[in-house]
C-alpha cells in the first residue's frame, strides 16, 4: 500500500511538526509506503492534491486539522487523474470535527494510522457549494451568521485549542445581531429573522454536537437554523449544544435536505469546515457517497 501524505506541520500550534518523526515511524511499522508533502502556505494542500498523479497511489491522506482536510478535498475534486483513490484522515490539528465521527481526536493519531493501514474504505457524502461562480467542497459543515462570526473570533484565539470556539460564542453573544434569511430546502421556502445557519454532513462542529441525527452516507445534509432570540435565552441554552438537546428548543428549526439555497439581506461570510470562504448567496447540495474514506 502506498499513500500520498499531505502534512500540515503548523497544525495544532506546530504540535504536528513535533509528531512527524513518530508519524513516519508508525506508517513504516504498519508497512505503509508514503510520499510526504509538507504544506508551506495557505491553500498549498489544494495545490498538492490537485497536481498529484493518483495512479501512483492507493490513497491520499490529509494530516492536520479540519482546514487541512478542506484543502485536500477541494484539491481532490480539481485533480484530473482518471483514477479515484480513497481519502484518509490523520487528526493532528486543533480542530478535528470530521474525525470525531470516526471516534478519533488528535490524541488518537496512531489509531488513525491503523485505520488507514487496514485499507477498508467507505463511501461517504460530500457537501458541494457554489458562491459567486466558485465551486467548493466540504466533508464536515458549512455555516453562516453567528457561527461564522464565532469562527472569526476562534481563529484569533486558536492558541486555546477547541475551547477557543466556546470563547468565541460568549464574545459573539455580547455583540449579538440578526439578519434576514431567505432559504429554500428541497423546494420548501422559508423567510425569517435569523442568528445562524449550519448545514452539516457530520454530527460535530468543533466540540459542539450540532447535528445529532446526521449520517455521513445517507445522501442528506442536516440543516440547523437558530431564529431570533434574546442574549439571555441564548446564553441559557448554550450548554445544550454540547449534548444535542438544542434541537428541541422552540427557536431552533432542523431539516434534512439534498439541495439548499440561501440568500440574506446583507452578504454573510461562509465558514466551511472551520475556514472562511465565500459569501451569500449560496447554493448547496449533497453529493451522495461521492468519495471513499478509510474507515473503521
């Protein structure tokens, strides 16, 4: 077995760089050959994945956090090789929300290598969205509104790890604002004052249990809407997002859909897989079981 290992040494506040010799040794111990490519700058992972010759490999592995995975999946779809190869996830970054659906985190990187070495891929869904003529892909989540604002704040506090998103939530509650949302979910139209939209392919957003019913291979995306509410109510309800109980609140609507169309009264920044890419209006669809991922 031979893989292309796209490795972000800056992930996890450079913890990934310190881990690299041990990661290489573990792949060797598992008899997995690899070509190591380090990412040197933003979007370098896209370039590496796009320009690779997939015919030379049995898999491509994104080693880092959710941002590295986002780059690799987008480069994957831009790749012109005839052969399609499975994607592997090596969680050595700060945010590893997609890996949590595999019961992995950055402390279980050896277990992740074991999963890759067993070479038992599973077909999973991929989220596709189009923003101002540009096509993007994601495996985890796409959000806008409050959640995008939280991501902006969390990026500035990344030194604190996943808890930076919790700090971001409290800060954004203080300066809370709403926007007018127009959304169409598989033909059903809705218009309301809104706080956030989250469109999930997997269950977790950072360390939040955002979409408890989401399944990675069901051909559906899980939509969570938070309607206008007070700061006090939002703060009181916040702990429920760690358990998934937030979906039962009166101010929360949930849907499952294959196609979603969103526009807002003012342009809102999008946050796919924890990155800040694109603005509204946006068209989203689910590509059912479109990519193979090395799975348990």
